[in-house]
């Protein structure tokens, strides 16, 4: 997946590798327009811990260490939304 104008997503290829472990056909993606927040839910597992990777990227992990959710603040401003599927994937 790539971001919108001006950038590519830092998690490129993550969904493909996680799909086999979570059983999801694709992640759930929600964008909150008023707050410019992009939420990407990858797994239905319970969140055991959350880690901030910089001030605008938060990743939630399950007890087994797998990624459950990625939250990106200022997603549109940073060019990460709208999300456009990469045709090569």
C-alpha cells in the first residue's frame, strides 16, 4: 500500500505478512476526518500493550507480540491518507 500524495507508507508489505497469521482477508481501515487520524486494525486479538513510535505513530500489540492496530495522527497532512492499493501487490 502507498500513502497519498507525497509519500509511501512506512508499513509497506505488513498487511500481506500479517494476513496469514490473523485470518483476516484485509485490514479494517477507518479515517476520522475531523481529527486527521487513520486507524488500521489488522487483528481481532486483544491489545496487551501500546507503543508510540514518534509522536504521531502508535502501534498496539497482542500478548503474543503480533501487531493488532496502527494509529497514525495527522495522516492526511503527512500524505498517508487516502490509502491507495499498490497494483504490484
